[in-house]
C-alpha cells in the first residue's frame, strides 16, 4: 500500500514546492488549532497523535485472511476537528520520517500535503456535505464519516497522481499510474471507510461529547451524566 | 523519555562516537542536504550511486553501528518496491525483452531510480535516527525554528507512544485470546470497537496529563530543551556528508 512516498520518485522541484504548501498549510492549522484548544492543545494533540500512530497498527481483515491497516486522516478530522486532526497527522508523518525512516526526507512535504492536508480536509468537507443531507442522528454521523474516509483515500491517490504528473520520474505515463493507483486505492478506501464508520460509532456510543463531528447533535439526554444534570466529564 | 527501551526510542542505537555527539540540528540539515544531492543525481551515473552508498556505509562503520540490523530496517521500503516492479510492465516507449517479458525501457529506468534513490534516502534517515535519541531530534527541530507548538505536540506524542501502542497491543492480545480471528471485512467490528476505545482512553489520558501539568505549574508553554546549540565546528563536521555527496552529484552531472 503505497502511502509514504520515498525519495527519488518525484523530482526535487516538485517536492520542494509541496514542502512550501505543506509548511504553510500546517502553519495555518496550528494557528487555528491553538485558538480552538488553547493551552490544552499540547497534551491533547500529542495523545491524539499517539492514538493515530497506534491506530495505524490495528490490523483489520480485508478478505480471506489478508489484512490492511487504518490511515486515520478522516477519523482524526471527525473526532477532533479538521485543524487539530491535520496537525496531529502532520506530527505523525514527521515523526515517522525522522524517527522511523518511514517516507523519504526529501518527500516529507509531499507526504504531509497528501496525508495531513488533502485527506483530512477533503474528507471533512465530504463529511459535512453528507451530514447536512442526512437526518441528525448518530448513525448518520458514523455513516457520513465512513463514506468521507473512503472518498478521502481516493482523493489522496488522486493527489499523488497529480504530483506524479508534475514531477514523476517513473517512466510510465501519468494516466497509467493514475488508473492503477486509484484502482488499488478504491479497494483500500472500502476498508478505510468501514473501519472509520465503526470506530466513530464506537466512540459515539461511550463518549459522544468527544466527537467533534457530532457536536450538532447537542448534549445526550439519555446518558447517565445528563440524567443527573452533570456536564460532560471534562 | 529517559527509559532507553521500547518504541519511543525509534531506531536509536546507543553509542558515544563523533556522529552520536554531533548536535541533532546539524545532523538533520546534513541528512536533508545529502538526500537532495542523491535525488539530483543523474539516473545513469551508476558509480555516483555507489559513491553515495559508500559514504553512508563509511559513516555507519565510523559510528560503530550494527550495519546488518540497520540494513534489515530497509524492509520499510518494500511497498515501494512493489511500485517499482509495476513500472517496467506498464511504462511507455520502446520495449526490451528481459527473460521473455517485454519491459518498457523508461519504466525500467523509473524502477531503478526509485530503488536507488529511495534506498539511499531510507539509509540516510536510518543513520540519523540510529545516532540521535528521540529527545535530541525534537530538540534539534526546535532549534531549527519549527513552531514551538508543533515540537511540543511531537514531544508529548513520543512520550506517550509506548503507553498507547502498548495499550493497543494488549487489546489485540485480549481479542485474540477470546477467539477473535476475523477473516472478512464484515467481521471488523471488534477491531474497530477497540480503536474507538483506544481513542477515548488516549483522549482522557490527555485530559489527565493536562491537569497534572497544570498542577506542576504549566502555563501553556514548555521550557525550551536546553541542549548545547551547534557550534561552527559542529556545522563544519556535519557538512562533510552533504558536501561530499554534492561533489559526487556535480561530477556526475558534468560528464
């Protein structure tokens, strides 16, 4: 599953351009995340990043005993909001490159742009669109996040294809690479969508107040805390 | 991060050579410089790739790193080798016969480029991670003027990484010991429920950590990690690798 772009696949100029885009985008997200989370952002965003890293190690079955793993961009955006989510995924991608040699150092900008900007924001936009169309229930939130997560995986493979078309060194035409990459990622997208929807619905079942994408549902009247007139367990 | 074990130390291999003692910011910049030189190498200059590789090997030997263990770490690029295998089959332009298979010449060049440059890039990252402790890399990013919030978040992430990953692994063992062995995506609910629980536990841990930090006088910013910043001599030493790689690339381009 080709998610981390290595050094040498996309030529230097394109990588550098993506680096500028990624740095600017993450900078904007940091500022927005700071406004939303104030000083709590450091431990909360840090633990959310650690969660995404760990969630990428949770294997789920694909078919007949083969397994895949979660990417988590849209999951993060739905759970903690797109800005904080994007920052958390960016932290994960940078730590993976520098501490675990996963993903090329010169391709860091490309990887951050694809995984921490295109995926969470593209997915979150799709999520908001679907959420507006569906009735305001928890099932809708879970379903919308699943469809958006699948959509965002395909979107990320599309972003890769565009980057390859601009600066690819592969020797195959961008159309061929695009068809193959998007084809493979449609399969991955199904798994990502199902797992994201199930994970969001599991969080909604125990701590609905923690799901950023479900804030429009309002406080939950049926929870024991609400019945006792207590706020969320902050 | 004091505990020198587990995942939070990444690929770090303890040591006390010149390479280990160089300040992290100098090593990070040197790594980026080296990789840029590798990426700019013309693809048909085979000797230049050999020279780039020799530079890395020499440094690994000088730092007395277990080269075998580090080479095994190269496994991380296997997914991309799959991409490299795919290119000659679908590449454009004239084809040449390789053991009966008509392969695209351009695609073969593409595969070679990814194999050579990708491997050298991973090698350089492994060398950086193997000679620099996690706290050092984060401190180095801090001194390279990355936003404080970003390095602080990364710092608290790696501090709790072992805890959260350990929790995920315990959940995995718990599922397996209850006979959970899913074969199809339709049976993924168990794994997803664990992921949901893991998020709730991580977030609540974050809230507790924040309260604990407040109790210890946290006012919204962490103190800067006060390691000794790199001296001109350190920068000059660290520059040896990218300068040597740049000379190789320049020579290769002049031909």
